C-alpha cells in the first residue's frame, strides 16, 4: 500500500521504484480520500509517501528499507 499525494516528488520516486522492481501496489491519495489520510495518520506519519509492506511501515522514500521488505538485495557491484 502506498499513501501518496499527487504532487509529491517523493511519492513519485516510490511509485517509480516499485514499478522498477516489478512490484504491484495499491495507491491511496490522501488529498482526495479522507479515510486514507486518517489511516496514514494512524500509522504515525504526517506526510507522504508512506509505504506499507507486509505490515511494516516505511515513511518517506527509503529505497533500502523498501528493497529489504520486498526481499531484494542491493547491488554491491
């Protein structure tokens, strides 16, 4: 689940990252969906993006945490 705002640059970064990983996701816009905004606040976040993966919450664009929760290992090339 991705809680986002349409104009949020970091929400866009999470979207693009999830797509690049081939990860399907559900997105809820907290600007247009009051219940989504309340859910986001209940998770302890005051802004977007907020990503929830298997019950774990990632606040902001934290590529490493998202990849860890998705089971992707970082490239150490």
